[in-house]
C-alpha cells in the first residue's frame, strides 16, 4: 500500500488540473448568496498505485457528485485473496476499528466561473466535513488547510480567483492515513460544500447567534447577535435590520439600527426583538421561526441572511431533572455514530433526515452525537422533527487513542475547530448540551483539568444558554472513581458511561450533581431506565448503541463456547480500572482480526433502519408496546452462549427453526403485564406470573413445532394484548418497497428501497438466505445495496446481494434528468420484484 508521493508529483497534479479545467463540467454562479457546490467534481484516488501513469490520463479522473465517500470504492490492484469489494485485510491496524475499509489519499477538483455582475464580491467556500486532513488549492495556489475530519470550515478564496467569467479550478487533497479512528470514519468530501458570493459588506460566516432569554405565554424576547464583516478598504456605516418571521413567513417582530464597521474588520451588533404570542419549539410541536438579517449601506441592500431558530426554554436541576418549556422530559437517548450504513459516511440530506425519523418513530427523543459534530442536515432534521441533541466535539484531546488521530493536531487546532463547530450549530433549538469530550484518555489529572477548563470556558464564551457536559467512565481513572470529581466540577451535566453502580452513592456525596447515563448496555435496559424513572437527578439514558454502525467490529457479537469454559464476561465494567500508563486502545488494536465482520453488531436499529431483537425489549420498557416475543436459536449441544458487554442473545421474533423439531427453544416474552400465557398450535403450553424481579421478561422452554406460537398478556385477569409468530412456508416472491414513490430529479436526492422475500401468503421468510440479482434502468443509479448481516461483505454495494433475516436494502440516486427509474430484483425460482419510481 502506497500512502505518500513526492511533493513535486502533487504540484504536477495542480498544474495539470488547471490546464484541464475547461474540460470539466462548469458551474456558472448566479446572484444568490449561497449555493450548493456539490456537482461536477472529478476525483482520483492515488494511494493505491499507478497514480503517476493515471495522472496524465484525463479519463482516470472519475466524475463524482458530492457527498462522496471514497472508502466505499472497490479496490484495484489488491491481491484478490485479501479483498472483497472495498474491504481489505490490509486496512490499517487489524481492520477491526474501521471495519476493514481503506482510506488513503484522494484528490478532488472542480471548474467554475464567477458571473460578471459578481465581480469584486467576496467568494467563500464552506466545507461541512472532509475526512481527514485536507488542503484546498485554487488555481494552483494553496488557499487553506484543515485537520479535523468532522468540524466545518471555510476559506475565503477571493484573492486566488481569476477575473469574472474566466474558468477557475478548485482542487482539494484529502488524506485518511494510518490508524486515526476507533470506528468507520469514511474518506473524502463526505458532506456538503457551499459557495458563498456576497458584497464585501456582509453577515460573517455563521455570523448570527439567536437566543430567547425571556419567554412567557404572551411575549418572547429574542436576542440576536449579528457579526457584520467589511472587506472594503474603507469603513462603512451599515444599517442592520432584523425581521422575525413565523413558519408561515409572516412578520412577527422587527428591529433596526446602525453601526460603523471598520475597514477589513467586523463588528458585532446586538439587538432585542419582541415576539407576541410565541409558538414554542417542543418535541411534539417543533415550531420554527426565521430571523432575516438585512444589511444596507445607504439605500443599497448589501446582504440578506436568513437564520432559522426556535423559541423554547431548557433547564437542568437535581430536583426537577430536565425541563423543556417548564415541563419535565425524561431523555430516551440514542448514541449514534455519523455513518449512514450502506452509504458509509456520505451525508445525503435524505439519509440524515431518515435517521432522525426512524429513531423518533421508535420512541427516542434525544440523540448523543458520538463522538464528533454531525452534518447540518442532521441538526436541521432534529429541529424539524422535535429531537433533542447532545452535540459532541471530540473523542480525544492531547493523548491519542490511535497513533494518527486528531490528538496530533489538538494543541494547535482545538480552539479554531471548537469555535467553528459551535458557531455553525448554536442556533439549532434541538441542541441542549455541548459535550467537550468522550472517555478522554489523559495520563495526568492536571492535564485533564487544564484542557477541560479551557474547553468548558470557551464553550460558555460562545454560548452560555446550554449545558456543558462530557462522557466519563471509570476505565481511565486508575486512582478510582472518586478522582473524577475535579472533572465533573467543570460540567453543568455529568455523563456517566456505564457507571450505573456509582449513581446512588454519588448523589449522597454531591446532591446537586445532575447525571445522565451517557452510555448504557442493552441487556441492562431495565435497570438503567428504572434509575431514570426513580431519580429526578438522573435525567436520561443513552443506549450504546441505538443504530448499528460500521467499524468497532463485532463488539456486540455473542459467541458459543464449550460449557467447560464458563459464561465468560458478564458485561459490567463499573469496577474496572485501567492500570497507570497502559493505553487500552493499543491493546485493542492488537486483538486478532475479525474478518469478514465489518459491523459493530450492537444496535437497537440495524444499519438498514429496521428494529433488532433488543429494540423489542426497549419498546416494552418505554411503553411503546404491550407485548413482544423473541425466540432463541438452538444452541449447539455441549456449548453455551457467552455475552460481551454490548452483546444481545441470538434470539429473533419468528417461529421458523427448521432442523430444531422437537428440541427445546428458549422463548422470551416481554411485557409490563402481570401474567403471560403461551399457546402452541392452539393448545395452552404454559403460563407465568411476573414479579418485579423478572424485569418484564417471562422465559419459557418450548419444544419446536412448526405452526403458530401465541403469547397473551393479562392484567387482573383481563387480556391486554396477544401476538402470534407463524411459521412461514417456502420463498415465492420478492417485494420491493420504496420509502418515496416520487422524488426530485436532483443529485442530492436518494431513496431507500426495502427488499423482502415472502412466501405464498405474503409472509416474510426470515431464515432462508436468498441470493438476489439487482438491475436498474431509467434516470437513476444504485449507489448502495446490502443487508444488515454483520459479516456479509459480498453483498455490500454489489448488484448481487443476499437477504438477511428475509430482508435487504437498495439505495437509489436519481440523475439530474426527470423521468422513470425502474428497479428489478431477480432470484431463481422466485417471482421478480419490480419497482417504478418517478423523478420529476
């Protein structure tokens, strides 16, 4: 694997990219303030060999539209025995952390021109996320660089541009080198890019801060802080007007004033606007307003800047818990990583919105962004659907968790990156806490306190309207849990990763401390939620993890071992202490490769967006469902199941177990009711009364017989609900279901399609692994496909996929031209699935 080339070779790329510029697709800018800059890029991945020959061949630069994740591209030139599609046994480290994907170096370039009427204006490129180390070049000049793979950044490219209407070439170099992540990061320009064209007098990038310090039923006071930038060589007297508009675009408040903006400088203007009869942002009614900022010099409008926000109050206290608009809310929390399953890290707006929709539909009301800033589209979706957010800055400070991670740059870059992160996101009403870190691994307490103090102070300077928090565990405190006190003293709300056993005693010592379970185990869901319901000072529980993800391979995979080996790890880390000077992450990197596994395999939701068996238990705990049934597969004779910390037993909600006839299967019925009855093929099999100690679980051993397994739950002799698991027959047909039947003919759109294998009665066939050949025609393309299996590499982004538990998924991206898209799914001896989608 070749990761680096000579500096002269890179210079050659830029020279040639300029000379080739006119051959690329061109974007001619109109007079809008800001536009997506995603289409018409070219890309080359030069970290896998033969790049010096490819650079002279224009056809070697692939046409790509952003967002783009080049880690998902199939690998050329690798030994076939060591690769499957984008997966490679040569992935940095042992491949477990990032899921056996390869990073490397990639180059992007794009040709564009500025309209004649925009001559003399300020032109800025805004990047929402580029993983990881990036350089931006314009017309052969280095315009800027960035190190963090998750934080947004911007570059003023005005000094490097050619005259109006002449072609310009922007080239972006991206390096994802070595071991730099504990999970799948993706590679390349995986989030949106924008180009902003403004008058030299304009609202600064992310230059608004909107808060609502006073709210009552009759009136709300909106405080607007606006940064106005003046790129002219002379000072100007600018008039700034702030118009508040409701969701129907009706003006509900306005204020104006003027200020002198020095030359080549900026000024911050603060204003208060009153809004009568405010409509609040809440979980059930996520109402949004818009602050329109108008900047004028004399009679000429120089800039118009729109900023959405919500009117709402948040409060944290040990006595009342978390209050939203004065009402208590228990946080039903989801820890999630930033990837989008089969799409990798590519942050398509629909994929980001869908993630929030699915979590909301499954009862979650809060998300912890683990462990880095997410895309703007994600936060906007949380605003739109009423989802609370803990936005997190980073997973490491100065001490590394992987040798090439962000710790290399933290000292020099933390303040700029943290500032960009917060300025970019601080107007989202969904965000209720800023997290300054997760399980930080610093060797000396004084170092932790120095850095933690710097971060917490800077957060409060930028926004003191939300809580400062971080996720803390006992792993990295060799002197004991009590040594966490100085760190917790820096925080407004204290995140406990798995440390449930410390909650009660800590409350006795620190009665004013506000706690939430920032990470928890699925198998202990009852205990964690009982703690939240019992104690007002514990404001929520955030499961690790709500959505399965790429990388951290197999941390949720149960195993079968001989009975003589015992039950293995219990899954409770509360008393674990890491010896002084030992880097646990180096130890993790030394564990054997889990090829071909590439998923963590520990989510309440699988990577396609479907419920997993562990989510059914949470549904009952949270009251989303009255009754659910899981059946454990037959454990091989002489073996027992071992459970890791994040494992869930190998049980599933179906009654299809060929080969297990007559053998006892464990059946678990989840219910809050006090009694459960179980029937097999119409006859009463067993009944059981449930006590508090059962934690909503009734367990039975049932000899398997094909047919129907029925569970009913009762309260005081009255049936509450019943469910039937019915044995499916042989597969007969393929069903394709699109989440949207129509979509816009735009490259930023995607549509998710569910693939199911059904029997003759239309019932899902969950146990047959069916191979399906995909084909597509018309005005769209398949950009992702596969299933939720943790180790089926062959199906990942292939046109030949297999079903897992009866299902698979296809993601389609339309072309820019309107028309029909036809997807076909074929399998031998089955009726084809055919789906028509209209893009318009």
